[in-house]
């Protein structure tokens, strides 16, 4: 083994280990906010550097580490192939930028209601869970990675424990606990059927299992991952829970959590059950429904954060479409789309946070004239919004084009239907994004509907808090004060323009995210060849399997 | 692979009870349901390890006679995770209790606002209806249920 490859392999566990150790350090440093920030940013910078190194290291074949040198069925295997490393690098970069955004929000808020001492350690635990899920070569370790990131996400989502966050958090926690249970059932079934949980071993042994049993196991796993990835019939929890969280939390959730689910679906489809035609059709239909219904939901919403949550659901459909095609071109395009979507969706949620800061609300009934009030913010919104809608030459267009091409190549009726659905969804997304643009950014302030009696008299958020059960004293001035307090936002922009300056660090971090999105466009050529090769390798399966087996055999010989 | 029939029956019963509890509007019952479902799944994982054998301790029994140690390790991890989640759920249920003095899942207010806009005749097509979240049920139902429960308890 040459020294370069051993270096890659010894760095691999660090992507999980460093954030965990950093979380401990950040918890110890709870009383010293500056030092805590230095630690968490330092850890994430290191993880991003390692991820970049891993992308280079995995270019010529998957890298495998068996932790503690225990052989495959007992020990835990970490596998860094092209798919995992690309996902890892993208997600860690976005995580770092969102952390900077969160730090900017914390300092400019100067707000004691957000317990920063909890935020940083939890955020790092979330990162560790995501890294573990991406690198895991073992189904149970994938489950553990999921649980780690979910536990962290429960805490982040209910940060501050306000009424609306607790309400949203409850839905989120219960749904995700149940999906984890379904996943665990799937793990039990897989173990009962093939006697191992190592992904490579499962994939070779699964062929001997009767097809009916295979299908049952496959559907259980897909249900679990489908809930986590928010694929249509299982997506209702997402738009209810994400918008209430703090802006950086929503941004990182939107970027990462559903994509871990998509990643797991890609693995299941390509590695474990490559020949299953039935689920492929099911996924196609689910992808179509996810795309169209998500986009229609986005149009119906009046709150920017909820619009974005629905577009998030809708665009999961694109990735599922690519995976369901199960051709190298389809899977490759899906991976490219994941990279694009992680970046763009996180950016848009960060922008929504800035809008909330400048305009005092994210409701389109109360926003106007933002483009005139803050041209920088307008640009920051416009670029990723157009990118999400798929306007050429941005990365969203390239990803969608790749998927459409792969669909046309496939040529089946369903694939053609999906191609049509993809184009339609692209238009609908553009419509939703343009609606936000026209209402919140372009509309002159004096055209704000002056009436809106239901919304302005009581205030929208007190209503949200009251939720149909009026409490004594929950009206008038008291409720207005509460709404401001609970949002941590300045008073709403109603008829006058507030001279709220954009917070510098938050804007810089958002600009960084926008730049990352543009970089994906500029570097689309090399990136697309990379994802295409990843797709080819995934569909071929042998690189992954032989790399894992080579490693375990290697260890048995040296023993 | 063979496994214990009794265990399978117990698992089935636990799943039935768990799903029944999870579907309740009362959060405490949902938590209990999650715990029951968790235990059912743990038993399922144990039974996935095949027939029972001797304790998996080196030197006590020949290796082929031992139970599968791997499933026990998996279940230990799963139990720890369920415990953590249960603790978090309990704390969040306690939080809703301190905030609202209620133990029920409340209605989705955003859905209601969309419905209100529809009712007020804004130009929103029917197929754009937001299909997320729960139905807004009337409060009187809850009140009746609660008074009934209180009456039964006293």
C-alpha cells in the first residue's frame, strides 16, 4: 500500500471524529462564546479540507477503512467512493458557510434568547452524523449516522423552545422517530435474510434471496428513506416543521437532511437492489407526484419560508427521477442535481433569513419594496432563485437538462411523462420564485394591501401562537410585542421603509453561498464528468464491492 | 432460518398496540406508542439473529452453539437510541404542557390561513390546496372528550 492511499484512509474517520471532538470542546467552552466559535469554525474548515482531499483520493477507486481492523460482518466499514466524497465535500462546504451565517446572526442579534452554547455543539454533532451517514459502508452504521444527525436536528429545530417551534418540532420528532423505526425493521429483515449488514456483502448475497422477500425488504427500506428524503406521499411533515426554525437551522436542514435520505435511496437502488424493476416504476411515479404537487404547494403559499420548503420537496422529485432511471446518465445527473440543490436551497433559506431581518417578516402579504430598500439583498435572492427555476446557463439548468436527456434516452412512457413533469415543474418553480420576487422585491411599498384586516389587526404570528384557543391578554399591544420577541425580528415593514442595514457577516456568508452556487455553474464541465463517472461506477457496482472485499481479504491475510 | 413463534406473536401484538397508541392525539400516548413500537422492533432484530443458543461468552460454550452476538450488539445500540429519543420527547411534551396546558397535537395554523384565503375568495385554484398537516377539528370535540375523561376519572 503506498503512503498516499494510507494517508487518505487514515484521514477518512477524522471527518466524523473531528466534529464529535469539536462538539465536546464547544460544550466545555460554553462560557466563552468567542473561543467556542473559533473551535467550531476551525473544525469545519478542517473537515472541508479533508473532504476535498478525499474527493481527490477517491477519484481512482473507492477507499475503504475497516475500523479497528475487525473483519466485515462484525466490524464497521467506512467507504469513500465518488458519490460519498462528492456529497461530503458539498455538504461540508455548505455547513461551514451556514455556520458563519449563524455566527453573524448571533453577533448582530446580540440576543440572549438563542442559547448559543447549545447551538455550536449540536451543530457539530449534526455534522458528524451527516459525515458518518455518507461514509458508512454498513447498514447499521448508516442507521447510527441517521440517529446522530436526527438527535442533533431535534435540538436545533426546537432551539429556544418557543410555542411554534415546539409544535413544529413535535411533528418532526414523531415522524422521524417512526421513520427510524421503519429503517430498523428493514435492518432486521436484511439481517434475517442475508446474515450481514455490510453493504457490499448484502449486495452480493441478496441475489440468492427469493424475489418476493427481496421486494418486501426493499420497500421497507425505501419507505424509511422516503420519509427522510420527503418523497411525495411521505413528505407532508417537511413544510410544517422547517419554516419555524431559525434561519441558519432551516438552511442547513434544507441543504443536508433530505439529501442524506436521497443518498441512502441512491445506495439502496444502485448497490443493494439493482435489478428491481417494480420499485423503479414506483419511484418514477413518486418522483412525478413529488415534483408537481410540491411545486403547486409552493405557489399556494404566502410565506417565503414555506414557499421554499415546498420547492425543496418538489425538487427532491428530480433526484428521485434520476435514480429511478437507473442508467449511468440518470444517476450521474441525479448526483449533479443533489450537489446543485444542496447549495441553492441552503442559499435561499439564508436569504429568507436576511429578508426577515430587513423586512421584519417573511410573509408576502407584508413585504414590499425590498429591491429598492436593499439592492444587495435583491441580487442575493435573484441569482439562486433563477438558478432553482432552471434558467440557462446556471447549474439548475444543467442538472435538469442532464435529467431530461437521461429520461429521453430511457424512452419508456413513464420516462417521457417524467420528462414532461420535470419541465412543467421547472416552470412552476420559476413562477413561485417570480411571485416572491414581484411581491416582496419589486412591488412598491405603497401598493401593499392596506386592508388585510385579519392579518394586520391581530398580527399574523400571535394568531399562529394562539392557534384557535384564545388566551386572556393575548391581544393588542401585548401580542404585538410577543410576536417581535419570538421572531427576534424588528417590527414589520408595513407602510414605511425601515432603514435596516444588512448584517455584514450574514450577508458575506450568503454571498459566499451564492458564489458557491455560481462556482458549480462555472465548474460544471469537470464536475459533471465527475458525477457522470460516479454514476457509471454506481451502476456497475463492481468498483465498490471489489474495493470492500479487497480490504477485508487484505486484513485476513495479514493476520 | 428458524425463530420462536411465541416471540413473533408478541412482536405482532406489540406492533398493534404501538400503532394504535401512536395514532392518538394525546402526546403522552404517542410517546408510549413510540416506546412500544421500539420494543417490538428490538424483539424483531433479536429474532432476526436466528434460534436461541448459549450465552455468547468465549469459553462457556462451543462457538456454533452460541446465540448470535451481533444482533444483541445492534439491539443494545437501538435501545440506547430509543432511550435518548424518549427522553427528548418527554421533555418536549413537558414543554408543551408548560406553554399551553394541553397534551394534544394542535391544528396547523398555516393550513388554516390558506383555507381562510380560499374562503375569502382569493384567486387560488382548487388543486393548489395545501394538503399537508392535520384537519382543523373543532375544539368542542376535544372539550367533550376531556370532560368525559375527567368524569370517568372522578
